[in-house]
């Protein structure tokens, strides 16, 4: 949503928008009467600029504002937000490992993905996840692996990775 503070109590505006750094007069202009306003038809994970003009009457318009930049959210995005493993004193085997994922995409519902954990440089434990109820933007899911961890060294690194087909932001798909 695009939102702003009306300068003189106006209730109508022109918005001109386009790709990042477009020149005023070369964008798409829409006449609107709502604030905030939702632009539709934008591409996901893209940066845009918009200009705003107050409409006081059919012949009286304010100057165009300076450009405001925004970036749309990814349509498909699932990210890891936490890992937990329970250490039990000297017991280093059969330790449950859990990871929490969050759906951050605006146009997607997450139902299927692959999640894995790896201790040190050992072979990863890979599990396919199919959710009964899909995740929508902002929802989280905590997965407890069916295969518990066995730690083998004084210092262990647990790395969890998710693989979600079409994920537009892989930078948050691995946590250690």
C-alpha cells in the first residue's frame, strides 16, 4: 500500500509510478480518491518509484512530489527463523532438532518444501514437508525432525537448510 499525509485536506490525487529512476511524465498515472492506495499489477521483488500530486479541483492541481522509492515483496519466499536442539547434560544422542520457518511471500501459500539438517560435515538428514494447512504471508511453522541428532564432538555445528521451489530469496534458507 502507498500512503501519505494530505497536505491541504485534499481527497483526490494523481499517482504516477514506474520502474526505479523513471522520469516524471513517462510513468503510469492513475487518478485516485483513497489513501492509502494499493497498486496492482506490479512485479514481485522489483523496485519502483512513485510521484504524488494533490487534486484540489478539475483545474487546480499541486506540483508533483519528489520521487518515493519502494520495493515489492517476493511472491514466493520461505525463510528459516530459528533452530533449536535440546542438549541433555552428557547425553549426546537422540536429541530432537526443530526449525521454524516463516512464509514471507505476498502471493503464495506454502504447502510443500524440503528441510534438512546437518551436524558438522556429516551427511544431511533430509525430510519432505507437506502441510495440511498451507502457510500464508507472516505465518510460521515449526518442524521437528523425525530423525534425532547424535552429537559426536566437543563442539558441534547444526546447520538447517530449506528448499522451496521458486523461492525468490535464498539468503534466509540456511541457519547454523
